[in-house]
C-alpha cells in the first residue's frame, strides 16, 4: 500500500496506536547540531548495527510503524503523484493558521549533511541507503529522499526548515542533480506545475513556505563529515579534525598531517608546508566566509538576503559563523522544549572578535534529534501525555535526510521502520482522531523567532547575552557577556 493511497482512517488508527504505546517506551536522547548522531560517539551506520537492528518492534506485536508491503520509493511513484491529498478534500491536514488547541508549536529541521553528497561511505552501509533507484547508492538517493520529505510535509501542512550543507547547495545547482528529476518533477503535488531543475524546485519549496537554511560541518566535526570550509588553520591542534598531536599522526615542523579514523581506507597525508595559511587539507575547499568561501557559494546559488538562519557544530561557531547581517537565528542541540521564559536566547559568537570585525549576536533556540522511535516517543509523551504548552514554549526537532532514508528502507519489523513518516503524521493529528485542532503547528525556525518578537538581531546594549562555554563538550551558552563599553 503506497502512501498516496493511504486513507485517513488508517492513518488515524496508526497514530492513535502509537500514542497509546508511549507508556511502553523509554524516553531518551538529546542531539547537538552537527553531531546529533554522535551522542555516544558512534554515528548512524558507524558500526555494523543499523538503526533498529534487533528483533523488537514498536508495540507488543510484530507490527512496525507503517507496516505495509511498500515503502516510499518502492517503485517509480513519488509521494502524491496524483491529485489526492490525505483527507476528504484538497486541503492538507493542519494547513491553516488556526492556533492549536493545546498550544503546541514547533519547528522541524531537516539536516542535509555533507557526507550525503560527498559520498563518504564510511558513514553508511550502502545497502541501507539505496533509495528510489536500482543503481548503487549515491548522492541521488539522498536528494530523492529530501524531495520526498518535503512532499510528505506538504501533505500534513508542515513548514520545514531545510538546512542545506554546502555540498548540497553545490549539488542542486548542477546538471547531475537535474537528471534525478527525470525530465521534471511536479511541485506542488497536484498543481500541474513541472520543475525541470533542482534549483527551480528548491525555490518553489521556499515559495511554498519552507525555509532555506544552512547546515555547516566544520573541522571539529566527525572527520569524515567535514564539508570543506573553515576559517581555522588546519594545523590547529585543538580539534579532532586538523593535525592531531595526540594520535598516530603528528604535526611537526617540516610536515603537517591529517588523521583519518583507524578503520577508514583514507591514510594520513603529508603536507608540504604547515606554515602557509589554511588550504592543505585534501578536503579543504575554502574559508567559511570571504572570497571563494562557503558564504559566497551560498549567495551565488540561493541568492543574497535569502538565508536568515543556520546550524553548525558548536565548536566551529566561533570561527565560522558568517558575518552576514541577514543571519540572525541559530539553533543547536540541547533539548526538545524551549521555555518561553528563557528562549529565544541571545547568543554571542566570537566575543573577542578573533575571526570577525566585531562579535556576532544572534537569537537561539535549541532542538533535539529525532533519530528513531525512542525520541519519537518523547515527542508523543510531551504532546499528548501532559498539560497544554505554556505560552511561548516552542518544540525543536531535527532529523537527517539519511535518517529518513534509512527508516524508509528499514525492515518492516524493525523499530525504526517509517518512524519519520509517522512523526510528521503525528504532529498533524496527535490523537489520531481526525481532530487536527490539537495538532502541533510546525513553522519555520525564522518564522517562529519573528513570532516571538525577534525580528532584528539582538542589541548588545539592550539584551542580556551569553557566549559558548568552550570548556565543555556540549553546546552550553552560559557565559554572560557584559554590554560593550560604548553602551549608554
């Protein structure tokens, strides 16, 4: 049974069953931006155990989420390839501005990681990600997964925050991506409008209300997930990626080395001259900002004044945060709920102006990774198992394109099977009874910031702001920053 043919009653029954099962599941898991899959230092697919690779399915029987004989992409039919939407008319579930009955609002980030496009297969078991194609796993599989996520969100009336890594930005501007459209893709589904390039499709997503945002993996990220851009010199010994001085490779006066993980086929590489600025890492592409840099790529492809938000590994925020005045919203792992009495939080990046002309002030919401059923259960428990949301509370959620693809391809009896499809459906109808007035209203990160009154960058003279505590491994913005001396 394909998604597009799934009747409302079956969807309601499934989500109601899932809600009732919340009492049977454990609640756990936070995720940090850029390292969400690494809470225990093991990324999804970094070993031989796939998500849900056990014999326990969600619930008391062998039925997994979305237990039918077809996953999205089992044939050449994409989500919603006809004029039917979920429901009795042409209005997607929850697609209006009516305040939700229980007051829950939130954002869903889609992290489009660089390794999806750069083909760094050490992070994946390729057989688990061969999506929507008979060809071997490649970049197109992840791109097709992203297209299906957006179509699925549209069916439920959700506005996603699409956080594209630089390799995704470059990919959507190229001919290789355009070939995945097979001559054109209808968007919005049922509109009859055909998008014949990936770039035009992405701009159509933006016009439909989804946000185009950026996701950066700097040098401090998992070594095989670096996107190639940094303002740090590659011989900096403070991070995991550049020139480790405490591992098998060392940085010496006559040569600088990059260390790949021991299990990687990549070997340590000798560099010519560690004394000449950044640029010798084999995957280095340019600075985070400046000529030939990450932000120049973003503006060339997506346009100037398009991007207002981003997320990156917290250890790289000080050096790599773009000075672009349009970018005033950020998010980072830390938890599911943003209490309106504390968030949005004013955060200061590079308070000493070591990498910028002046410190960068932004507004911040935290989020939690929803990588599988355990985190999904936490969302359900929060929304249906407790009191209504307090005023100003915002839920922050994120999952990766790779998470979605893996959950779609997981065996039907695996706990992770279809879990992200189920999440989006649950948020539209938490009780599974067809009453969408109790839905969680999902809007973009920037829109929710504006709704909270944060329409401009923080004022260092008027707002109480905090900086990253660099002594901690997690993203903790607890160091108070006094107002500049020139403040009245």
